[in-house]
C-alpha cells in the first residue's frame, strides 16, 4: 500500500485490532465502532489484497497465511503513519524545528559551534541536519532547497539569487608538527627554495575553488606529488607525526601539537562567508543563526594573526 488514504489507514487499524485480539467483537469495541462496520472494512482490505486475511471459526478467528505475512508489514505502515502524524503536529506547534546546513569541508565546525549552541538553547527540540561538500556542492544544496544556509569559502560560481555575508578573510598557512624542522622558522626564512624541498600532505577533498595551482606553484608547492588523505583526522595525525607539511586555511588544524607558519611566498587567501538564497522564506532557526554569525567578532575569536592579514 503506497500512500494509503485516511479510510485505508482505518482499515489497517481495524485489521491490526483483529489480529491482536483474534475476536471481531473485542476488536470492534477497542476501535469504538460497530462490528458490522469493522467487518466491512476488513472485507474491503481483503478485496484490495486479493485474498482472505482472517478466517472466522465461531467466536474465534485466525490469521490466514496471507494475514500472517501482511501483519508485520501493515503494523510498520500504521506505526510510520502515526509517527508522521505526531511529528507533523509537533512541528506545527513549534515543538520541533529543523535547521539544515551545508558546510564546506575546509571550514572547521568549531568556528560555528557557539552560534549553533545558542540557536539550540533558543529553539527546544531543534533538529540539526548538516552536510559537507566543496564550494560548488554546498551551493548546489542551497539552490535545491536541501540546505537553509551554507557556510564556507568561495563557491566557484555566480548566481543572481545567491546572497553572501563575509565572515572573515584569511590566508593559507603551512602547518607542521611542533617538532618538525620548520617549526621554529620565521616567515622570512621560508623562501621558495626551502618550501619546494618539503614533502607535502594534501586533502583529497580539498576545494578546487580555493587551492589555486598557479599560486601554490609560485611558492614551490606541488601537491600533485603530495601524500593524500581523505579525512581531517588523518591529515592531523600525519602532520603531528612529521610525515609532511600541510597547506590549510589559517583557521584550520589549530591543535597544540601543530604549528602554523606564515609563508610570505604563498599568496593564497580566501574569504569565508555565510550564504543564503534571496527571496526564499527563511525559518526562525536559520534567521537566528544568520544573525549570530554576522554579529560574531571573528578577529577576537580567531586572533589577529589568523584573520585579515591584508
């Protein structure tokens, strides 16, 4: 049964009552209807399935083979319908709210956790749905309506309905383990020749809209020869183990076991923004998060050394 009507769901409810009690009289009493009405509803359901579901033998009844096979299926259908109805009622009353976010893979979620916590405190029963992707992917999620808001660097395309509120501008750093040979170097010492001698680590999901090969090449960085990983955790572990040097936004990979190195020869920066769709109705939850993110003092949060370096 696909998309059962209200009448069909009543038939399912009556059948389940009979299957539970194996007695038409008691089932009718439990469902608060007359026994003839219950019998007619069961017959209509049997006609739809093309076979008997219940065999009556005097006062007692038994499920047929078809009835036994259909009972767990119809129970699931009925339970799902009840759950959907209860959920819809809670959403209508404002007891449950949903916030769908698309976040760039290169954006550290810790940056927006304080704002998310504030939204959760304001809206009891908030259900967060978060998806990750590159710039183009989070933009697609926003366009399709699968995301209320998107956060990340440049999305790599222009769209007349795309609204963007810049959060902060940051440079990309070289990131090494605290015991790496480069850890104590200063910016002036990191020339192209020294950088080019390093073995690099690259994230397989790095955003092509951010990692400009020409700018990387000018700094002596060739990621085509780099070790590749597909998770932030693995990248961090290999950096800490001095397996290589990572190139990341200044706000990322800020653990105590790592060192961020400013590199004057690496002229690579990005602007992180929160995105929305112009003209599309925005829920209270999305509106609250947008306002919180826009009012955040990112320089104080991240430090002047990580933000707005010119």
